[in-house]
C-alpha cells in the first residue's frame, strides 16, 4: 500500500512538472529575432501609404531583415499574421492591414507603421 502511494505521488509530481514546463514554454514572450514582417492586402489604401513611404525612404535597403507578405489571400500568411496578433493579445476580429510584426510587438495602420519605420531607419 505504501509503495502504491509513493508511486502515485511520484507520478503526480512528474505530471505537474510536465504541465508546468509546457505552460511555461508556451507563455514565454517571443524573442526578437531581428525579423520584421509586414503583412499587406491588395487594394488597401493604408497599405499603399506604407508602400510609398518604404519606396521613398528605401526602407527595404535599410532594414534588410524586413519581409513583406500578402496576408489576405495567402492562407498560410494570414494564419501566421493571426498567430502574431494572438501573441500581442489583439482581438482577432479587429486585426487589419497593414500589420507589422516587429519580432516582439504588433503594429497596425499606416501611421503607426510609418512612425516605427521612421525610428528604425533614422541612423541607417
């Protein structure tokens, strides 16, 4: 009887440790890996504003780690964008274009994204 009790306690401790480790791994903030991902939608006026700013200021040349992805039609890109929006705790029904993942934060709308790019390229 004592051996069974000890075995159950050990199994409980292992189970709790496993669940705790899993929860910890899934709750850690995403490390900024230096990647920027800009999601856009064709026909989006705000996306055009960001695109024009990027072209006028050579943002892609200065931020070489920037990726630009279509996020409305391409399902994989849309799912990826929503994954980042979830990490930022944004209500998914309010996520729109343009959408920028900075590696640790989310930005939406042309003015916020242009402001962010302006700060990033100041010294480049």
